[in-house]
C-alpha cells in the first residue's frame, strides 16, 4: 500500500459550490453520490468516477501518510484551524494545477518529521482558498488516524455506522 495519495477538492454543497474544484461537473446526474463515495475512500477509482466539465481537468494534490509522532504535533495545536494548517504543512508538499504544472513546497526535515513552510500555506491558500487548506488538512488527519491498509480511512457519513 502506497503512503501517497492524489486527491481533488470536493467539499461542496448545492448552496455553496465554491468549495470544490471548478472542473467538477456539479450538474451531472448522480454527482452527489459520487462525491460522497470519494470523500469516504479518497481512492483513485472513486476520484476517476467524478464527472468533469468538458475540456477541464482538476488540480491534483499529493498527500502523504504522516507518522503518529507528526499527528501528535498536529493535535497539540490549540485550535481546530491550526491543527488543519499543521496537517496540511505536514502532509501536502506538492500539487499539479489544472494546466498540468507541478508545484512543490520547500520542505524542512527534523528527524522523521518533515514540514512545508508557511510560504507554501500562503501559496496554496492564495490559489485555492482557505477551505482547500482545511479539506486537505482534514484528509491528512483522517488518513493518519486509520490503521495502515484500511480500505476507506476517510470520514464516514453519519448514520452509516452500525450500533452494537
């Protein structure tokens, strides 16, 4: 199992379409179910099933599975916003934009941990908005919390968990 995933931005509601990648066709039949499935799994197959607008392609973010010690540092942040920012800086060091250009963070390493700089946070935030930082940070945290090899480590939809 790879410790790298390639994800697209999908957090959106019908009332607020600004959160997802503009290449995603939110008017396609069944798109809500496809986006929900992708949010749960973040799998390549579910990502590839998302309908795109003709002639457009989404930005692809590369996230890595962070270590438990990195996750501890993320969780030591006093606010949720800061935790998401730390998770983004720990877990997302590259993306490919819609034009196919690759962007890479300047990364600092200390022991087993590696972190992108605040300039990277600003670059991605300026290009995609703060909601993108939060979505990617959340995906990094959820993946780190899941056992290695879990099929769908990402957020479960409330109500899909059976009570014992």
